[in-house]
């Protein structure tokens, strides 16, 4: 069973989540501030992190940023904030999902299960598509032998396209995989993300199928 790191400065929430997960067979690590969260993540090697946004010592966003520098552990961010900008910042820094307090434990466990299954399905360590070499374990991208720096959100999008290279990936699929369904249909967040990624990996690498989606060309 998976090991889960729960990070929150509210003891009641930590105890509730810990009891529920341990009853379900998970191994649970806990931390109540940013620095101890990073120490626990580096020593305990959790399979998933449940991370509160508002933490003492080091903000949850800074913790997410540091975790992404270290690897690709799935992150579910918890927060009492509901502003769309907070969600987008969290996702841009590398959070995989976003849950607003108060929440139901059943929903948290369902989202955890979805993330863990997704990670298990993306076990190919190296993907080569055209001039791109994508190392999914070390989170490195090489284009014609030269390193390409991507944000966590850009990396996640490229990995999604690479796993389906040569196939159309719809905006709906991107919204569900990258933004966890929080993308507003009228916004241009996906188009802007695609544009940024094209500038880094090559404008010809990603084709648009108007009205259908995007293709990473082989």
C-alpha cells in the first residue's frame, strides 16, 4: 500500500486524515510546517503528498516548488482559499490536484486513488519523440541534445502529449489532466500554455487540429 505524507498545521485535520488513511491500509507520514514537510518527503519517500497551502515556516507553494525540484511525487493541495488565481498558481508550481476546505474524506481518497493510478500508468522512464528526449524520472528534457527548462505545468503537458504522440489530445483531456477540470471553457489558459511550450520545444513540434486538439509530432 502507498505511503502518504500529510502536511497541515491544524492538528484536528491531520489526525482525521491520518486515522482515515491508516484505517484504509495506507502508511501515513505527517508534518505541520514547511521545513519538516520537506525533511519528511526527502527521508520518507512518500508516494503522494497532501499539502496545505497555508503553513508556518515555509508556505505551501514554496514547499510544492521545492518538491518539484526534487522529483515528480503527486501533490494534492489543500486550502481554505477559493480564488481561481490561487488554484492556477498551485497547479503552475506543480500541484496535481486541488481540494478546498472543508472537504469529505471520501473525495480526498478518490482523488488520491486517481493520481496514484495515473502515476502507475506512466512508468516509461524515457520517451523519445522526434528531436525530443523526455526523461520522466529525472524530469529532464533534451532537444537535439540540449537541455530545455520547463515549468512543472509545461512538463506535465509535454509528458501527456508524448504518451499520445502522433494522436490528437483534446482540450478536454488537457483540462482534466493538467488543470483537474478547473480550466474555464472561456479562458485561454490552455492556448497560452501550448504557446509557451512551443517556444521551448519548437514551433513545429506541436500541431493544432482546429476544433479537435493538439498533436505532438513524431
